[in-house]
C-alpha cells in the first residue's frame, strides 16, 4: 500500500506528517524505484540471452555472452543498491519520527519513551508506531 492510498483513509493531521516525511525520503525513494525497475528488466534479459547463446547456439559467441554477463552483473549491483537505499530510507524515516517525537514536549515522557523504544526495536513497524504516536499526541492535547 502506498502513501497516496493511505492518505485517503487517514486523518488530515497524520497525512500532513507523512507528507513531510515523504519530502525528506522522496529523492532516495525515487532513485530506488528507478534502480529497481532497471534491474527488473536487465536481469531476466541477461539470463535469458546467456542461456540461449550458450545452450542453443552452435558456436560459442564469446563477446555477446560477456556483454550479457556484464549486464547481469550490473543488474545484481543495482538490486544490492536498492537494498542499501531502502535501509537508508528507513533510517531517515525513523530519524524524522524521533525528531518529531522530541517536539512533543507536552506529552507524558514515559509514554514518549515507550514509542521511541518501539521505533528502535522494531523499525519495520515504524509507520504503525508513528501513527499510534500521532493519535496519542492528539488525544493528549485534547485532554
């Protein structure tokens, strides 16, 4: 589920926070998508062509096999870079969330520390934890 579909079902105060986060992570996410799409097309093409040249060709065409092998290696390198970028995006998101939580000075410090601890222990659930924090902050402000 992407952010656009999530925005439809979330309150406006949450949508604003996630938009701010998207502005910070946007460039890396865009780069990650490009690399992912490029490797998605390059790797199967390279594998298919190498297999067809090696097994279904009467002579061994060395140059095309080397070129397709290089394309496959580049595709694998791009996939590795996508994983690195994904980790960086997650770190940026967690950093933004922690900074945002630090700005919530009026909230109960014990509860605030619980949210921060959850973010550190389970970064894969960071969006859910942040949404819970925003909801708790809103309720705390109403009381």
